C-alpha cells in the first residue's frame, strides 16, 4: 500500500521509514498524526489511501476474563469478520486473527465452518486486525506479544495473504516481532503446509488434530478425507527437522466423541517420539451443534493418560466463552 504511494510520488526512501515508524511502531490513530511528513503530503496521502481497511462495528469484553472480541466490517464489501485479544495474567497480549470470511473446511464442531466460505482477507486486512488492538495497547504502555492464526478461516487456503501479513509482523521496519511469536494453525492441508515450509517459515505451528485416528477424524473434519494422517505427519516430520520446534496439537474434547480412554491411548501412540505438545481444549458449545463439553473428570483422565505416556500436554483455560470469543465460536457477530 504505502510503497506504491511512495513510488508514485517519487518520494525519498526516508519517507517510507518515517511512515513505518509512526504507523506500525508508534501505532498512530490517523494520517493526521503522521507528523514527520509535511502537511501537504499527509493531505495527499489521505486522498489516496485508506487509513484502515476495516471498520470496528462492535467490541465486547468478557466479564469472566480479560478477553475482547471485535466485529469488523470490511470496507471493500461490508462483510463481517471477528478478531479476539486475549490478555494473559503473565503479561502476554495475544491476538487471534481471522484470514477469511467464514471457512470452506466445515469442521463439525466449529461455528465458523457452519457459515461456509465467503471470501479471503487481504494481507492488509489481516494486519489491520492487529493494528486495531495495538493502538489500544500502546495507550496502556503495552504491546502485542503474540499473534495466532486461529480465528475465522483456514490459513493454508489463503497462504499468499497470510505470508504477506507475517512479513509485515516480522519485518524489522514494521512490527518487528520475532517469528517465534507467530503461530499458524491448520486443519491439515498437507500440500500447502509443505509450501509454507519451503518459504523457510520459522514461526510456530499448531495442528487442529481433534481425533487420534483416521476414521474418527474423517467424521469430524472433512479435510481428513483429502489428506490423511499419514500424509500430514510426513510433512510435519519435515517441519520438526527444519525448525527443531515443538508442534502444538489442538484437541477439542467432546463428550463421548473423542474423549474416551482409548482415544487418549491412541493419541499418545500417534505422538510418541515426536516434538509434540497437546493443547486439550474443553469444547465450547455453539448454536445448532449437538456436541457437549467433556466432563471435568474425563478431561483430567485424558490428560493424565497422555502425561503418563510422556506426552506433554495442558488443559486450555477457556477464555471469552461468555462472549462467544472462545475457540471454535467465531461466527461474524459480536455478542
Ligand atoms: S476449525 Fe478452522 S478449518 Fe475447521 S471449519 Fe473452523 S475455521 Fe475452518
């Protein structure tokens, strides 16, 4: 965006540096605050470039914890997306970004999947979700510490724009975040994952696994029919080799579906001798889906079986479920 403005007006390189410093690092609230640029140039910029690609329509804050969900309207076509800021007690401010409007994957437990697919977000729209919260955090002398691609959409199916956004997040001139602070999550598109690895991706990887065997996975996640566990784990092995980093496996625990003792044992076997951490997520109810959250007893039993088998795991503290901002609950409507 700004690069083409600089080029079109034949501006010196330092104008770009000034822009990046104020727009991304200082997180200014409008082009009027771009005070390192002369007024006439700012006015020209305002005429040619939108300060924001998204309009925040509604913001809801969880009473239970420090989670904030925002409903954004896309300036291009009026569609809605959602983004969540999770403030942790240890000081981390993690933003869960969306990369699509809806999602074509259709996982059985996910509110976004129920919407169907309505479009890909641009890299700019992904970045603007983060900038919205960064502007709020900077006012409190805080900043964005982590970004997770776990909102609406499957990042592997909008890879070009996702990579463009990651470039802005990690570029030293822009948001200058360490790639260790960026997590990309996928439901298991093995070929696209391979492409991501070929780019030299150094961020963290999270796999939405949710079932410990092929048969059950196919009933919960249609992607599993196209790319089976064997294909997926072949690519994941490459990631382990390339980055020597632990992969997080997301596992939503659903009562009597995937939370039995046999499932925990199968999962332990599947992840044995891998650089793996399992994130056990108590299921968050969504409208129109008949699943129930596993009992506390089953959740702890499941976790213990993994621990006893030497598989690192944690039970995720559910954040934002009172405002439908928890995992699997984003559906483009705040509140
Ligand atoms: S879990 Fe992820 S991949 Fe599956 S439908 Fe929801 S948003 Fe799409």
